[in-house]
C-alpha cells in the first residue's frame, strides 16, 4: 500500500500487517516487534478486535505476601538470616522491626 505522508512530503510504502497470524497471547511490545509495527498500533488493534490482553512475558512475583509473626524475629541475627528463616523478604523484616520499635516506648 502506498500512502501520502505529510511528514516526508511524498509517497511512502507501508507493508501490510497480517493480523490473522498474530499471537495475541504476547504482551504488546513483543507482539509489535514480531509484526514490525509500533506498540500504539497493536494496542489499537487489540481493542478494536476485542482481543484479551497478553499474558506471555509478564513478570511473576517471586514471593507472595505472607503473614509473619513479629515475635519470631531474632534480634541477634541479621535481617537476611531472619528473612530466610521466616520465608519472607528482608524488606518485610525491616518493616516489622520498625513497627516494633515505634510501639515500644
């Protein structure tokens, strides 16, 4: 297909995108790269065709939010050791320690 582009000031050739071959399970950016088009085109076509959002390539959470008993934190051990023992993140241990220090006069 040939279109007149006001940016270039002349005719440009646009390749035809085969949407029937598109893998709609991919996220927008990988799909746009595979089709050789911009991400805005993929988003617009996905909405126009009523296709669901892609799921392949999404980040997975490494650890779920878990309830940790603050009384099990050993002050003699490091934050990392406590996190491994209680199966949570070091950030959660620091958060619990901060809460314990604020409530203790």
